[in-house]
């Protein structure tokens, strides 16, 4: 399957996180899950489904979230030509 | 096996159901509430304030303001619309939207959205997209959607959170919409909603082709818009238009974000690997050419082996560079931190750029759309079914979404008021909808791959054969592949309600790809630049093809094809281009 294997896109600082639920509430992809009324840190339940929009980082009242980009995005190796279609005659 | 938390879905009842809580959905809800209707809005997000593709912010609103200059009227803007739509819209509906723009803009001002420039307190208006006047207001819209959502709820619309609506309900005739079903992606609570009018405002279609990072959710547009609305209306016999049109954009290589084309307007140069400013080969205006021309030029350069392509701002004066860097995060909040993490200082270094993945939206032009065919009241061929925003026939950023949303909200109320007997959802339509919703939960063993494997396979077929360079052979091969993948859909298994949502989204993406392929194969010409490019039919053929392709589901034959012809346009005395 596709996805940045093993990469965690949302780093939460355990020292400053106040487990307030806001990141869970604002994430548009249902990626961040926080148990209500719990002191446990939020869980990045579906890291491969992150849009890297940073709504969580922006909304965090404790400034405890950093969006971290994966290697696939920071140092992409796919040539753009491979996205522009291929010859249907050629079987691979 | 995962089971539903309750045996029966919760029965809800409303006059107007709005599916999708973005800009179009909120305006539909507000208008319907203005008329005193009972309104329920459902969205996959937890809060309406954070629902939709511009929840993170937006920076432009396009409207004439009737504020003095000749160009500043809907009539003047309307003269220009046929030049954008390229024969692929219903100009009566587009005209209705254009006239609604100043009205819905006033409504947004009235609810407390501040469109003024914070530094001057005045409207800051600019000319963009080659329009014949300064219709674009630049504003700080970082809280735009937040305010709009909050107002919508405060105005009395009820909100159904984290709810994916999966199918529409009809009455016994099958021609009258009577509600919808959905489920909560966390709790699995199901809802069967009875409604007299339904507004579908579910946005565009993404996650449908590959990109440079290889991460499907790294997309230029909102990756959680997956054609859910397109699929549900199609299954009930509504008509979809312009499904063959693709839209891609220039993007920093590795992070699909919008805004890169606007760098050109700010004075950036575009270079190829030889250091050549290649844009002048494609347009006398160089980097100031229209966006579709920019995208096409970059594609041509890549195909000519001149990759990598760069944006260069090194020559700009220091204060311009300051502005440039300061505004990077407006379109995407995380872009400045992306450059930091990449160690890229664009003041002093070249920025490598590429082409984003594709979306099905409107093929890059305002006032047309890829989706539900609607009339001037935003109603479809199914009574009681309305559409607005990027999932409908007339779209164009937040402005046209707001305008058509407002029109749909009023239309829905008119439909409610003129309905003597509230439509009753037919038992078969309820059973069929709930059955389809449950399919991935009932697959006991993981025989096939998961939803992401299915999506990957769709993206490969679309990227290779249905995207930027189309041929009959390639399209045929993609079509066969997409029909094969339909068989695999039955094997998709969900072990959580979140996974159920993604599985149903994956099926919707596959269906959208199939419809895209059918329409692209049908259109034996090229049209609208990169929006539809046939290598085997490279010329635009206005005599035969200046018409939109409309698809609908025929239970007997599969996909039924019709055409929609734009009304003839009188040649304007002045193009208004010098206004």
C-alpha cells in the first residue's frame, strides 16, 4: 500500500500537551484521536491519511503540535514525466 | 465482525437536508433558515466551523459590487463568462450565479465577515484569471469558514457531525428525492433522514491520480472530498456533466499546494534545467500568461526532457521577496515550515516545481463545473434534489459556491412550500441504501486488498491512461481495468467505522474514474487545454463538440450519454478587456 511507511506526520510534545481534544476536533481527516476526559496523549490513528494542512498545529492552544513532513515530500524522487501518461501499447 | 451499535438507524426528520457543510452547504442552510425552514446539515467533520475545503483559510472572493466603474456590474462580467466556459456550461444557470454574487457577498458582510484589507480598512480589489475587471477582493479569510459555520448553527441549522451520507432515498416513483442515509465514522451510529428537499454540496473529487510524493492524501485540493455526492446522485438517476475534465496545477515539487501559479504574477521567473526562461516560447506575456497556459507549458517542458523546472525569485527587490515569503502560508498554512524542514531558502535558491495530481472539478475554468446538472433554481432532474458548489454544474471557488449555495437554499425552500404531501422514503430504497452501507462490514475475511490498494489501482489507471494525455486505446484499457476493479469492491473489508468511511470513499473514487473514462473516450477532440487532451484527436472541433457531455445511470444499458448545448452568445460590442 502507499503511504509514508512508519512516518508520524503530527509530533505532539508530551510536556506541553494539555489533552484538551481540540486537535481531535479540528482534524478534517479523522486522523487524530483523543479519548474524552483522559490525560493520555492524542493518538495519530491514521498517519497515512494526513493532508499536512496544519489545522491541528494552528489550533493547538498549548503550541504542542508540529507537523513533520516525510522524506517522500522533502526529497521527492519521482520524475514528473511518470505522471503524464504512458503508451498503452507497451505492456509492463 | 464489527456490528452496528444499534439494530435500527435513528430516524431523523427535516424539511431541508444539506449534505456537506462547506461554503455552498452553509449558504444553502442560511438561506433556507432565512425562510424559516427546518434545516439539517451533515458533514464528515466534527464541527461545522471546521468543515469543508477552506476550513484552514482562504484569501479571495470574486464579485462585482455595482460600485461605479463600467466593469463593476454582473452584466459586464456575464459578457465574459462564455469565453471561460468554452461551451461546457448552462449559461442561464451561470448568469443566475453571476447576478447572485453581489447579493450573497452582502449577506456574508451582514453576518460579520470582514472583507476589507486590514491595513487600509478598504476593499482591496485586484484583476485575476484574465477577468475584465477588478472582481477579486483580497482579504484575510483565515477565519472565514469558522465564522460562516458558527453563524449557520447560530441561525438555527442543526448539525450532524462526523457523518458520511452514503445514499439518497427516493419515494416509490424513484423520481422524487425523500431523504438520505448516513453513519457516524467514529461511533457507527446510523441515521435514516426523511427530508422534503436535499441539497448536495459535497465538493470536488480528489485522490484520483498519482503525484510526485506518492502519498495520496498529499493533494493540492482537499483529499477528503471524494465524489461522495456525485456517486449518490448518479446511483439514483441524476445527470452528471463534464466528468472528463481534469484539473491539475503547478506545485512545489514534493508538496501539493495551490498558489504556485500566483508566484508568476508576483514577478517570479520560470526556468528549465538549462536556465532558460521558457514561458516566452508559449505566450508573449511570458510568466504572466493564464494559469492553464502556465500548466501546459510546464507539461511541454517536462515532456521535452527539460525537467527539473524551477521558480526563481532571486532577482526580485528585497521588499518584494519579504512580501512573497510572508504570504506563502496564506494558501497553505504549513508551506513556510515545509520549506524550513527542507532547508530551502527561496530568497536565494531556485524552487523546483512540478505538476500536481489531478482532480475532477471544473477543468480549471470558472462558471462551469463537473457534477450534478441543475437548473436556475439549482434543482436537478430528480424533484427535490439540489446541488451547489464543486459537485455541481456551475462552480468557481468560494464565490460561486456561495452564490449557488444560496440559490439552492432558496430553491429547496420553494420546493418544500410547493410540496403538498411530504414524500415518503420507499422501503426498497431504504433497504438498498443500508445494505450498500454495510457491505464492507459483512466481508468476513480479507480476501482482496484493503481500500487503499483499490485506490492505488484506480490512481495508476487514471494517471497512466485517463490523465494528461489520452488516446482511445489507453482509455479503453483503463475502462476495462476500472470495471475489473469494480468486482474487487465486493471484497473490501472494514474493521472500523473509520475504515468503512474510507472503503465507501474508495468505491466512489473508482466510480468517478469510470465516468471520467467514459466521457473522455466519448469526446473525440481536445478542449480547454490540459482539461481534456486527446493525443489521437489533438484539435478542438467546435462544429461537433462545442457541447457538454452528460452522463446518467441507465439500469438496462449502464452509462447513458446525452449532450448539453450552451445557448448561443451574441458577440459583445466590446470585450471589456480594457476596462
